[in-house]
C-alpha cells in the first residue's frame, strides 16, 4: 500500500486484524522485512502498521534533501490518513527520533509509546573527536595539491577512513539528509513528552549507548526502562521472546 505525501509515495504495510493497533517506525536503513519475525508473532492479536522510509524498501527517495521534521510531518500525515483509534507507537533507533519529535516537539498526544534503542541524543564531542575532525579538514586541504591522477584515490581513501559505515553505504543524494538528521539534538524535547513511555534497550549498544536511555528515563515524566544485558542495538532480534513479552504487557496495560 502507498500513501502520497507531497512528492513521496510512502510504502507501508498492514498486518493483523486485532482491535488494538501498533505502529512500527523502523530504524535507518531498516524496512518491514527487518521486523518480520516480531510482526508475525503479534499479527494474530493486533493490527500492525509499518513503513518503508524514502530511500529504503519500496519508497523512492525524492530529488531534494530531508530533515527530521520532514520525516515527522510525513509520518504524522500518514497516521492521520489511517484514522487510528488509539495506537501504540514503537520507534527503533531512527524511528525513535521521529517519535520523540512527534510527541515532544509537535506535542501529539499518543497515550503510549515505545522507544527501542532510540536515537536522538547527540553525543558530546571529545578531545579525540575534535582532533579527528580537524585532521580530516586539514587532509582535505592537502588534496588540492595532490597530483590530479592520484587526487580521486586520495579523496576516496580519506572518505573511507573518516566517514561512518552508515554514511558510506548511502547513495550520494541521501548523504546531506543523513547529516541533517544526525546533526539534530532532540534532548530538549524529552521533558515535553507526556505519553506513557516504555524504553527498551541493549546494555552493550554502541550506536545508541545505554547512557542515552538513562537520560531519557530521567527526562521523560512517565518512562520505564528495561535494560537487556549482553545485548546490542537490535534487541527485537537478539531478545525476541522477552521483547515480545514486554510489548504485549505494555499494550495490554490500561
């Protein structure tokens, strides 16, 4: 199924026919296929909606850059079109960014939300990261004096060494959007969240560290944190049975 938002045809899928509704906002680069096991187990009891973001799955990327606010506006318009009664929204990683912006910045009042290994808190710059950034800028300047026959290889080597894996695998037309997204610090939106919030995290997550979850637990008024030991960024894959139990318990609470 598709939802038309401006120049974007947003692909989404609906599974299940249960009375209670669960909307899944996946992480950056993930699609409905990533959540297939979780959805299969929940679809007998709930109605589940999940999207493919622009550039991933069946949704094409537009011919312009996007910000986190563009994504949030798009998701909100999509949710309005579904005419849902009282959905529980689940955001994993980048999906958590959208969810925090949706309820914390725009103030949409969803009774319950689940933030799973959610992104949104910008890491503090360390001395090492500052030196790394300065070193990259200096080496970029040096590229101007490298002979033309070697310049492209030199610049590619710099790019491969200094950029993140997520950034490297993106098509060039999506890289500015990625920069826009990771450059936004959403911490100031957390105290404005009034939804009952379940935080599900992996203690060994290196993408969105457990320290982020602790900050969210402190800043969000009605938040509960469940922390998996010896688990990384994808708790719904690494700890499927317990994650399933947490979601069901949370959805069935009054």
